[in-house]
């Protein structure tokens, strides 16, 4: 397959992830959509790495995976903390930082 | 052959993504994401990125998603209300999604990247092998490698601090959470009350 | 040591005394403050004498030295040094200031003994002497202004010494404000001098001035007029004189030192010091002379009807300073300075005697209530008589030689200046009359109650403390004078000081007998040698003729006073009845206070009220509040975006990203 198919797929996945963030209200699901966006990025990185012919894109993808893992850990920790304080697990309800 | 594999993997990835967005129950969403991740691993294999594919399955689908499963099980999932407090959100979101897709596609495809329409150079069979990745990580990208390890440490510590008990006694790292769960529940009662009256504090311990 | 080293010591001792008393006021035993203060000034006097001796050891032309401790400012053509200038004129003033101050400190040692603010008094008094010496010894205009301002502050602090008396604090403020007006004039004059001549140092200014300015050019006239504003405010000449009678609210030693002998003479010293400039601006000098003359007469007439003892002596001071200003303005420099010296002696003495009498009257200052103290207080009355004779220029006393010397000079200068002589003699007649009016009303006759009490029991009359001006009752805590008063007969420091001054008042004139010794003139000649007016010297015969006329007038004046107050005591009442409008006019001090209130104080207050009501409230507050409202309003509008919904923020983010991407796509196609 040509590289462009992978790129188109990647941007489609990215768009789906973005839309998911905008629509869903549960923090867990929002984090899941973030994962989708990150993976879309990974896909295009690996595709370009194959197109160029060296492995630097794959290294980049691995580091992105590391970062995603860290982010997920912290985000889920936050969600657990929110749940433990008996606050509603709804991004629209948690809006103390309003003007 | 490759095209068929790509087609099915792409369908799986897309289906998983749409499933995450569309499914009401967050648990089903997690499962949908797992499907998405496996499909992506197949796509990586198609792109001769064997190690990345393996890492995807082991780290992403294996560890990260397990974390999601645990948390979703603990937290549960309520059905989100149908009423949208932000005006225009439900209308603009798909629109923006479509806009992003179109723009990204045009941007990449309309760019002057000549090799975009090709399959890429012929690579030797060792392309994407762990040996090659390892050598690159430890020689050329050592700094990134070390920085990522520090980042992981920070994230672990941060998560423990965030989700642990709110008072001075820090629970042990995640593993101890089982035993300290019970004892941490009572003080958590005491400490979890930014909204409740403080007079409630003395009652439980 | 040379003269300038002694001069620095002269400055040092009073300053140290003031600081020592101020810092140690809680630990010093009761009279130690007085002792330290007096000793400090005494030491300064000794150093002044030493400076005089070392100055006399030099040739007359070389008797001027400048010495500087360090450079204040040395930048862009501005050179200001902390420097003093020692020459016969400054040493003369130093000796007068320190000498009379030592005696007054000695007097205060006894007089202020039961005052709660004893230490504060001596600290302020020492500080005053230091400032006056700084003024006199200053070697450049900047340090002169510093000394000038310090002296004004010291005067304010000492006038309001009994700070819980509203009349005293108001008087202090009045004095200070009028002094500041004078300061402004002095400072502007200094600025103009710097602009025209480029320097502040005395030696350079006086050397350059004749080369830069031509006679009666408007700049030099302006400079001299501004200097006059300063001099008149400090020396209580018309129209800046209204503060001096009110300044009698201060304790008597203060009136004696500051408002008789030293501070009010600062204006005279200023004109004498800057005589080079006044020679170049004869118009300004004439204005000064006429102002002096006018003050002389106005104050003399007012003193005729004053019933407050201290205020009457204050108007007398104003009148005598008019003589001095007149003298140094028309060119009788040494005569004017000599009169300054003798006036310091006899006026300080008169105030001291008045203080003693007022103490015996338990703070009552009204001469209508005083009678017969001649029998009750022998020493005080004898010294008061000595002072009075000197003031009235009785033949042989110091005042006789000094006052008539000025008038002889005016005759010698001739032309228009003869009017000064004529009116000056008329003023002398008034002086004799009002001086002996006081003496004949207070001293002889049947003793009044308080005097009788003193004769019978030997105790000073004791009354509940009250404010002599308003009559309101006071307590004996700090800030008020208290209930105990000290008279000279019972206090040896007071007697010592008054005795010395009485001797000087009577016999100090003998150092300047025309044709015989003329010590003062010879000593001060080198200072004024550059003035063409100094060459006009009245002949010995003319001087003695003037002295004879003066003697006659003095005796006539005393005779008139005797007739009015002893021989025919009903005459004053009849005169007042006949000349009631004139009497009212004089009692109201020629309505100067009312005029100033109307012309200056009321408009100033009106401007202040306008500024507060209109400008402050509408413009300034409007601006500030308007800005506040504007910022708050715009904040409120912007706040709408901060809804707190994370998803709307995310939407904004993605919309922005999409927009940007669209822009770049379009711009690159």
C-alpha cells in the first residue's frame, strides 16, 4: 500500500478522536479518545518512517507510547481521586475554575 | 494480500475508534479501544515495524488498557445526561471533526512530498527489529531514552500521590493499596469533604 | 590653631550639646541639661574669642578665610561645599550670638527650673544657637539657606514650646509660615545668583558681581529684592512682621534670645554680608532703607498703646531692627552692626527683667495690673532701668552711641537721606516715650497685690495656672508652663546673667565713641572696604552734634513719659478719650493682621476648599473611579468566555486549530 492510505487513515482517526473529546462527558471516555488521537499520530509516524527508510520514526513512536502511558497514569489517578471525594464524574459538573 | 490485510486492519481501527466515541457504557468503550489497538498493531506489522507492534500490544493493549479496565471497574459508569449545557457543542463537534480530517488530508496529500505515493524503499529484513531499535535508543537517542525513564518515574510518583490518602501517611506504591484500602477508606471519609461541613470530621475515626 | 579651626569648634559645641541633651534626656539628672547646654555655648564663646584673637593677629586685609569640610555636590558646574567663611563680620556675629546666648542659657537655668520640658528646652535652645552660628559662619549661599531654615525651625519649636496651649501652637505656625515665605525669597535669590554668576561661594560671588552686573540692572535688583523678602520675613519688618508679637507666646528666654538678640538680626546680617550686591542695586537698597524706616515708625506708634508687657517689648524690637536695617541699607554698616550688638544686650536684658516681673505676677502679662515693683523687686527693677535707659538712648549708655551713629551717617550722606535722620530722631523720641511708659507704669507707685505679697512674705504670688492671652485654665503637666515661677531675686543664675547684661547695656557703648576709639568700625572696616558708601564718614564734629541732639531727644522723651505717667497720671486716659479712633487704630496694630487675613489667608483657604470640593472630587476621583469602572466592566465582559466547561475550551482549541490550518492551506495554495 502506498503511504498515503496510512496517512489518510491516521487523519481520520485523529478527527474521530477529536470529535469524541468534544462530545463525551465522562472523563474516562475523554481519556480514551485522547488515546485514539495519540495512536493516530503514532500510525503516521511509523508510516513515514517506512517511507523514508530509517527507524527514527519508530523510536519517536515508542517515546510517544511512553508519554501516553505516563499521561494515562496521572489522568486515571486524578479520576480515582475525584471519585473518592464523591464528586460527580462529569466534566461539565467540575467547573470551579470559572470566571 | 497486503491490501486486504490493510483493509481489515483499517476497518478494525476505525470501528474501534467510532465505538469508543459512540458507545454509552465506558466499559464497552474500553473494549472497543482494545480492538482499535490490536488493529493498529497489525498495521504496524504491515509497515515493517515489528518491535513497535510488539510494544503496542504488550505495553499499550497489555498494561495501559489493563489500567483502564481497573479504573473503569472501580469507578463504574453512569449514563451521561442528554442535555447539553454548552450551546452549539453538539453541532460544532462533528463539523470540526470533519473539518480537521479534510484539512489534514489536503495538507499532507497536497504537499510536495514526492515519495508519498510510493511504497517506500526496499528495506532489509532487519528493519524494525529490536536490535536496530535498541541500538538507536542507546546510542543516538540516549538522552530521549533517559528522559523518558525520568518521566515514567515522575508519573508513577505523581499518580500515587494523587490517588493515595490525602493525609501525611503516604500509602505504599499501588500494590499496597489493597491492604490500605480499608484503612484509607475511613480517613478518606474524613478528607474527602471539600463540600461537606468540617464538623462531620470527628465523627468517623 | 588658626581662625577657621576655632570657627569649626564654635559650630561643633552647640550641636554636640543639643544632641547630648536630646539623646540623654531620660537619664540626665534634673539640672544637668541646663548645665550641659550652658557649658556648650560657653565653650563656643571661648572658641569665638580664640578665633577673634587669631584673626587679630593677622593683617587687616588678610582677615578673611574660607574653609570647607567636604564637597556636598560637585557635578555639572554645580559646586556646593560644606564651607564656612571667617572674617571680621562673621566673628563679630559669632561673639554676639554666643556671648548673649551663654547669658540667656544661664538665665534659663534658673527661670525654667520647674518646667516639665526642661531638657527639651535646652536641647532646642542649643540647636537654635547651632543653626544661628551656621547661618552666620556659612561660606556659601546654600549653607546660609540651611542655617536660615534651621533657625526658622528652632524658632517654631521654641515658640510652640508649651505645645498644649493652642495660642502657642498657632503662633508657632504663623511664625513658621511667614518665615517660609522669606525662605522662598532667599532661595529664589540664590537660584538667580547661581544662574547669573555660576557659583554659590561668597568670595566668588562678591568678586564677580561688580564685573557681571551693571548698576541697577534688573537682575541684580531682582536678586536684592528677593534677598530683602527673606531678610524682612526673618527680621519682622513690614509687611512680614505680624509673626513677632504672636511669638511672645514662647517662654521669656526664647523671646529674649531669638526674638530680640539673635534670630531677628539675621536679616540685618544678610544685608550686611551681601552689601556688594546692594551697592550694585541702589534702588533695592533704598527700598530696604525706607521699609526699615516705616517699620521703625509703625512699631514705635504701636508700642505706645500695647498693654501686654512682652508684646510692647516685641514691638520695640521691631522698631530697633528697623534702625539696623535702615543703617546697613544706606551704608552705615559698622554703625548698624554696632547697634545690633548694643540692642542685643539691652533688649535681652529687658526681656529677662520682664520675665522676672511676669513670674512675680504669676504669669499675668498685662501692665494694667502691674504697679510698684520698684520696691518689691530691687534687683529686677534696677536692671530693667539700665536696659530702659539704654533703649531710650540716654546719654552715656550703649544705645545712645549706637543709635545716633546711624543717624549721623544718614546726615553725612546727605540729599534724600536727611529724611532718615529727621524721622529717625522722631522714632527715637517715640522709643524713649514708650520705654519709660513701661518703666513708669510697672516700677514706681503703690505696690499692686502681687508686689505687696512679695514684700510681705517673700513668696512669689501663686495663682492657678492660666493662659495669659485667653485666660483659660491650664494644668501643670508637660506642655504647659506649670504653676511655679522663678524671679531674679531668688535665683542666682538669673541675677548673674542680668547683671552682666546690665553692665554691658550701660557701658558697652564706650568702645565706639566718635573720635576716641571706634573699635567696632576699625574691626569691621576690611569687610566693607569694597563699598563706596563706606567712604562716607561723618566728621567727628558732626557725630558729636548728632549725639547732642540725640541726648536732648532722649531726655525730652523721658520727661514726656514722666509727665504722662507720674506727674499727671490722668492724662493718658484723657488722651485716649480725645483720640479714640487713632487709639483704636494703634491698638489693632494698624490692622495688618486683618489685612493679611483678608488678602492672603482667605483666598488661600478658598482655593483649598475649591480644590477639595471640585477638583479632587470631580476630576481626580472621577478619573480614578472611572478607570476602575472601565476595567471592571471590561473584565465582566471578558469573563463570559471563562465558563468553566472544559469541553467548550476544547472546542475553542479545535476551532482555532482548524481555522489556522485553513489559513495556511489557503495561503500556500
